[in-house]
């Protein structure tokens, strides 16, 4: 496959950097901290879980509305890096600012989370689009998968440090609440520092020359792409499939901690399970990359969908830490693989010079999907009074995505 270039390594390093946000802020420590603050405010478990789901819905709705135009603007020469830096800065700053929120202000905590998530998701539009600039089509699966794999390993370092500080807060003379706040600062620093290689070494190779009235022209190009959707039928069919199955994946990521607490898991057990999940995901992500070379990206995405359907069915009946361990390891087996191969499959079927525009659509479909999943989860939890019932809504998302994907050819 050839030697990994400095541009490829620098791109991979950003997965190492921002995955700390994914596990600490989106999945584990912040959701647990939120449950503590909301509980002290008197919110019932299923209601606070529903509110957390709605917060994710609001954040993804905002970035989804912005993503198509952002992606189109990013296709202009030099804009990809500028827009990336803008959203990256917002994400890092508001992640750090989570640490200044007092425990009684759970609603302010939610607001800062929404802003940090907008920064995280917005930066990812341009990070994903940089894939076509740093590598060739025949290396995209490998580089994308390695990025996710190293992201899992990289995220475990600040996450482990944060867990240790929380676990031994009394021994080091700080309050438990303070230990959570330190974890937010650690995450922001990690994300910021390890983003430097991408900022320094990755350049926009494919671009459109700057035109007068770039916003007006960007809207025009965006509408032209939509109007000529039949010319890109295979791209938009994939996006339709992606819309449904990635919704299921992102909902499981965002709701895992809240779900674990609702079924009675202790904080210590939950953090340990999530840490091991991150470590276990590393070899499985690489395995998906190897198998995609033999069986194609599309087929391996289907394998991951089948596994996720089983995960949802299994999740309905769990009521112990041991069963949650099994559930978490099943998620680890496919989470990185399905995300990485979706990104690289898409990168191989889009026009290179319009990579930002199409990755804008990619993120729109992914983010709008992320609105629906948590919303379904929150509504079913709130209406039925039991979070476990929500998994059946998630199963339907995976089945729908898998059916649409089956109609597409394997990538060339």
C-alpha cells in the first residue's frame, strides 16, 4: 500500500485529537455529570434522559442547516482550512468552558454542550473532506480506518486520566464535582494540542477558484447540484442509506451513558465499560479495514448493520453490569468500522473538486439523522416511562438503511 505520508499521518492525528471529545463529552463523563446535576435539580431519570436527547437534537439541527452551504463555501481555494479552524476553535473553547458551570446550572451546561458540539461537528465537515486532499482513492479505506482506530486509542489516554482523577478525587484533595470539571479541561487541551499537525501540514489540494459574491455563487452551485440529483443518483442513494443507519449508530453513542444509568449501572462500572470499549474498538476498526480489501467496503458496512440490529435487540432485555459489558463489546466490534468505511466509500464516489460540497451533504444527512434518532429515543422514553422501549425505534433505522444500501453497487 506504500509508505504513509506526512499529510496522511497529520490527518490521522486529528482523529487522535478529537476522539477525546467523542468519548468524554458526547458519550461518557459529561452525560454522567449532567445526570448528577439534573438529579440534584429534581428531574426524574427518564425526563432528564429525554432532555439530554433533545439537546443532541438541537445541536445537530443547527449544524445540519448550516452544513450544505458551509461545504460549498469550503470548496473555494483556502476556505477549507479557514472554516475548519473557526469551528475547531468554537469546539475547543466551549469544551473548556464546561468546567466553569456550577452544578446547579444544568441548563447552562446543556447550552455549552450544544455550542461545543456545533464546533466539533462543523470542524468534522472539513476534516472529513480533507481525506481527498491527503491520499489517493485506492488508499482511502486504509487511511480512514487507521484514523478511527488511532482515534480510539488516543481517546483512552485523556479519558483514563480523567477517570483516575474522578475515582481518586478524595485522595488528591478535591471535590468530586471539581474532578469532572478537570476532565473537561483535559479534553479541551488534548483536542487543541494534537490538532496542530493537521493545521500545520494538511493543505487543500482540490478547490474551485474564488469568484465574486462567493456566498451567492455557493448557493447557486448547491441548488444546481440538487437540481441535477439524477446525475448523482448513486451518491444520493448512499446518502439515504447512510441517513438511516448512521442515525442508529450516533444515537447509541450519545445515549449509551444515560441508558446505562437508567438500567441501574453505577458510575464506576459505566466508566470502566466505556474505557474498555474504546480500547477494544482499536483492533476491530483495523480488522474492518483489512476485510474491506477482500470483501469491499459496502459488504463490510452491511455486516456492521447486522451486528447493530442484534445489539439493539439484546439491549432491550439487559439489566445487569455483566450484560452491559457484552453489549459494549459488541458495539466496539463495529462502531469504528462502519463509520470509517462509510467515510471512505463516500470519498471514492464523489467528484474530488467538489469534495467539500458533497461532504457537506454527507454531514447534513448524518446530522439530520442524528436529530431523528435521539428524538425518537427521547419521545419513546418519555411516553412509555422506560428507556429500554426506545431500542425498537433504533432497530427500524438500521433495517431501513441496510435495505437501501443493498441496492447500490460495490465501490470501484
